[in-house]
C-alpha cells in the first residue's frame, strides 16, 4: 500500500481518525439505546455551538496544548516525560498557595503565581532527571512514579494543612478575584492566549535558536551530537526542565483562569492526554491543532453523555480510541512507505527512537 | 516518531488553526434563551431540567441515587419532562456543569447530592432566570432568590435506623459506615446513635468513613474491620461501593440495613431491611410547585411521613419485627422522644 | 497472634495477589524488550470478564480461564500496534488503558441494565472458609486458592527466565533485539507471543481482583493497581522473586492505608498510598538501574 500524501499526511490521518472514532462512538451509542446521529451531533454542539461551549473547549485546549508541549520538548532530545499529570498538579498547588498566602497587589501576585507554577513543575522533574543522568534509570518508570507521588502529595496538602475548614472534602479556599487571570475579548481568558503564546515561542525556539537545533541533534543521534561537541546532558536537562515547567504552567493557568482552587477531583487527565498530543503533534504548532481536537472531544463527549444519556464510559473511550487509531494509521503509513522505498519527496523525514 | 521540517506544512497548520478559531468565533453568536421561572405554566412549554450525579450509573449506584432515580423517572414518564443527566461529575466540577445547564436554558437545575452544596450555593446568583433546587440536605440556602431545597429530616431518619439496628443486634454492637463525611451524613449518624441509645443504652456504636463513594475493596475492608470487632448489624450509606459492604457482611455473618432504597435484590443474604426514603414524593412536590409557579425560595422539610422500613422478609423473628415496627410507630407519633444531639466527634474533618 | 495482626497479614496477602500476577506479566514482557504500560486496561478487562463469566456459568475456574484469554487478546492487539506496525509502546499502552476503561465501564453498564446482578460465587475468596478459626492452619486456609497459584507462578517464572534455554533467548532479545535476530531468533514473533502471555497474566491479576479481593465489578475497579505492579517490577529490578516481595510490601501499604483511615489515626492515608511509588524511586536511586533489559521500549525494525 503506497500512500503518497507528503505534507498533507498528518491532516489526512487526523481526518480519518476523527471519522473512524465517530463511527465507533455512533455504534456504541446505538448499543446503548441512543440515536447515533444525535449523539455525534451532540459532540460537536457541546464543543462548538454557543459561546459558553466554545469557551469551555478553549479552557480544555489551554491545558492540553501546554501538557502536549511538556511532552514534545523533552521528546526531541530523547527523554520521555510521562510525568505531566504530576507536574500539572504541583504547578497548580504552587499557584494556589501563592495566590492565597502572598499579600501584594493582585496582578503582582498573579505573575508570581504563574512563575511559581513554572518552578514547581520543573521541580517535579528533578528527581527523574537526576536518576536518568546519574543512574541511567529509564525515565519512563521514574516519571510515572513521580506522577502518582505528586498527585498524592497534592491530596495530602488538600486534605491536611491547606484544607478549607468549612469544606467536608479535601479542597482549598478559592483564590481571590484580584489574583485571577483576566478575561479578555468575547470572554476568552488570558490563559488561552498564554497557551498559544508559549506554543509559538517554543516553535521559534525549536527552529531558530542554538538550543532548539541542539535538542534535535541530541535526539537524532546522541553519540554523533556528543562527538560534534554538544553537551548532550546539559541540553537534555534543559529541555526536560523547560517541558516540566510548561506542564506546571498548565496547572497554574487552570487555577488562575478557570478553577481557582485545588481539590480532590478538581483536575481532568490533561497530563495523559498531553502524552498522546505531544507524540501526535510532532512540533509545537501541530500540538496546537491536535490539542484543539482533543479539547473538542473532551467537552463534546461530556455534553453527549449529558444530553443523550449514553453512559459516561464513552467519555473515556473517546480519549483512548482516537489515539490508537491515529498512532496505528501513522505507523502503518510510515512502514509501508519505508518498505516500498517511496518518499523521495521534498519532505525530510527524520526518524528517532 | 517523525519530526517534520517543511515550511509548507507549517503554513498549512497555521491556516487551519486560524480557520478553526474563526469558526469558533463565528459560532459564538448564538445564545440560548432561558425561561423565566415566575411565569412557567403547566403544559405550556416542555420543561427541560438538568441534573448531575457525582457517580455513574445512578439507577444502580448508592441508595440515595436509586431513590432519586425513581423520582427522575416520575418526572420523565409521568410528567413528560425532558431531563438531561450528567454522570460521574466530581464535586469540584459540579458548579461548571450546573452553570452549563443554566447557560443552555435548562430550568430547573436539580442537585440530587448533599455533597454538591458548594455548587448549589455559588451558581444561582449568576443565573437569576433559572431555578436551582437541592433535593437533599443543605444547611442554608444561597443568597440568591432563585434557589430552594427539599430537605429530608435526616436526624429523624437516623433515629429510625438506630432503633432498627439496636433492636436487631444480638451482640450489642452496631456499625455505621459512610462514604464521604458530608454534613448530612454526620447528622444522620448522630440521629442513629441517639436512636440506638434510646432503645438500648448499652449499645456500642462504631462509626467508619471509607473516604469515597466508589472503591469496592476499600468498602469491603472497612466493613471487615467492623465485623472483626463483633459488629453484627451495620447501616451503610455510600454509593456504588456499598456492594463491598455487603460482601464483607455476608462473609462475617453480619446484617446490613440499606439506605434509602430497597436493597434486598442486591444481597438477599446480607440485608436485614432497608430504611426507605420516599424521594419520589419529594420530586413530585418539587415538580408541582415548579409547574404551578408556586415554587418559593425556602427549605421544604420532608419529615417522618417520607420514611418507612422495607419488609423484613423473615430476617428477624416475628416478635423482634413487631417490636421494631411498634417502636418506629411511636417515634412517628411523637410518643417516643429522642434528644437532638449532634455528635461532632464522629466527624473526621 | 493478636487478631489485628492476623487480619492485617490476611489483607496484605489478599491485596498482593492481583499485583503479583500483573507484575509477572509486566516483568515477562520487559525481559523480552516490550513495555507493557497497558496493564491497567488488561486488568480491568480481566476483572470484568471474570465476574461476568462467573455469574453466567457459576463456575469461578472457567471465569479465571476466560479472564486470561481476554488479557491475551488485548496483548495480541497491543502487539499488533507495537510490534507489527510498530508504533510507540508508551502511547499505545496509555491509549489501551483509556480504551479498556471506557469499554469495561460501558459493558458493565449494559449488563446491569439488563438486570444481571454481578455478584460472583465466593469460591475464590478462601480455600477453606470453614477452617477459619483453627489456629495456624486457619490462617493459611483463609488465603485464596489464587494466592497459592501466584506463588507457584513466581517460582516458575524465575526458573523459566534464569534456568532454561528459551528463557535465556527471551532475555537476550530484551538486551539487544538486533543481536538476537542475528543469532537467528524471530524477534517479532517472540515479542508477540510474550505480549500475549503478559496480557494473559495481567488478565489473571484482574480476575484475582474481581473474584478474590472482592466478588463484583465496578467502574475503574483497578484504581491504579496496574501502575503499582509496574512500580513493583522496577523496584525489584525485573527479578521475579524480588517482585513477589515488592508486591507483598505494597499490599501491606494498601492494607495499612485503609486501617489508618478507618481508625482515624496515624498519617494522612494518602501518605501510605504514596509508599509504592516513593519506595521505587528511592530504590532506583540507591541501587541504580540494575541490569534491566537494555532494549526495552524500542520498536524493532528489521534492518
């Protein structure tokens, strides 16, 4: 099977994935006793029809795009950052703590809180980094471990020292309105623009700075990069810290723009979705596109569940299935082109790992 | 994994992004109209209600969810309301879901879970045209005028539970197991303790909190710990995790009193009886008030006439059953007076 | 022995059995060079299959076999994506987890909507419940039959990996897929078979959860236990005997967490739940990576 689509490939795969996923979801809706067409329409309506819905989708988008970047940037140097969820939670925790306890004019506290979430996110990656650099331990394990450690640590804080005394479950108080990120035009929150800005920034860094090019070199062929004089360890460490900081920022933005506090059950699985987004996106701008699609699926499927009465289980299904389809299609196409020797297009394809 | 460097592709991506954002902004135009609560009349327009559960599968989840579900079915089938039900919404995200319903013009928005009190208190002020009703215990109404609550007298209900447990126990030790320590549950358990003591001053009551409504192994383990201490009658108030309580009780030859709905079919060997709450009646009253336009900002109390014990089906001897039924009747008629004591010490918060 | 300790030890063993099976599955796969991150999904699928089949047939052993088969099927699907195509093992693993969570919850809801009471026979809860109160023997009689099977499986896995020819070949494929291929081994086939076996072991772990720890199913029954098994494997540095010990340790942590919460004393229960992950990180930090399979996680592309 020779598929020669060149530069349109990711869009094509994305489109097919969406269509196949919708078909499967429609079938499941049918089995559950709902009208499949209504269910599918409910997904799009829930995500895009109406101002409130679009804003909700953009809120998810701001989180998922940042966590996608958090996976992508270290990935370029060959480091798998699976600990995104934990980094998000720590970043959110830092933002809440700073928001609640630092006394200063509102917008100053907001800036400090955002910076704090960056630092907290990076801190969450220190242990896995250390273990990889000093001990050669595979970061796949250590970042997963850190994930749960950070999330549980956040739960400890939220059910213990930081708990709102008036609440009956683990939650902190809300950060005051003065500290929150402002809403800009048409109700779009500044947090969304932060996400877009960071993505563009990372794109520029990746393409036009020494660091960015070094990252790619390290990821492609570590020994060659080393031989070429690049300090591979330092590049990798920097990339990972940046990635983790971005994940922390995702948490901070969610707090200051949308949730205003951390609690048991406050977050969604942005970290894990970010892994898929980072892989599927391929580069910061691609991450934005994929993240937007994921955000649509997220808000849309919740709306579908509420409006058509299909089981909530389909929401999780909709998180896992599209990834499988996309990854499968992408790999299938790549292998078929590789095997047939096709692909002498102007596109320079670099395969890592 | 492929890293792509090609200017054309990047441009395409950017264009797509711009197009998508444009689509989004274009879709921003429409806002949905909301119904004015004061002028809603019966039968004129179809009522669209929105509600959210914190667990999934409400018809088969916890006792309160099942009891509520009967009410929901009544609204749907008997009154022809259109009800959108969101499932599995964690407490911190409830406010967002409720606001979402209000935005889309759903009216009323129903909160079936006492744990959702935070959202119930914060959302109504933002949507003055929508009615928000809490169909469970809440300590106070929000400031906004468009909120009401149907509050069962959980203390009295707890008295009834305590009486049943204290009279049915052979070991003199009874247990109360709760999922999440919501204030309503603390009141309920306080009532149970006092009710049990009124009937048998020497009864030993153990209170345990699982920490969530759903974790099966955890519920089983907590129940195990009680059963090992000699508890032989347990009242379990939790969500889907209640199945774990039944398993441990059955293994340890203890009996369970079910919460709010009739649990007999789930665990015929373990169920003693169930302390039923007529949530359907609550929903009926709420629907009538809403449709007639008589819904007011107030707490509508649901007293003893909403509670009764399910058939014992031979789980205790005939004399014990009669004794229990008589005592409950005395509680209902006021002949048996039980002091109102809130046992804050059982609250782990 | 005081009854608190007896009950605590029994709870430890009970909580550890699903972890042991899952850990063996993960370990086997990683020794052959494949990451089995989809363990949560396999356990959930195994648990649901076990409970449903047990209710339908009223025979727990058929249910256990069915659960293994389900796990194996998911393993084959996983191998299609990661070995045959190949796509990245981590992304596929996480996607499988999400997909299985959705599918199992969906099927669960359909079965109870049809009126099935998903309460399985309690045969696997303990070997001889009647002997419960007999001193010493009663303690061992309160273990699930699956616990004994798990112990045997641990020993067999150790012997297979370290004392047999095929085990050596498997480990070599994990160290360097290309070298193994050069030596004549069909690495693709090996990895597929191994994923199938790993899947069936993890499915077995799910059956242990759904039939031995409890007797029913609910949404997301595993609640992250698959990742705890993953932690146990790394903590034990891919050694089956040490992994068994790690699972016991983590099972004890879980039992302790419940007791602390129920009694309202001790540390915040979430600290106990953190134990497996923190201890694994510390172990990795102290003892280094250990001689684990070098090629684990890399897709194998025939040159």
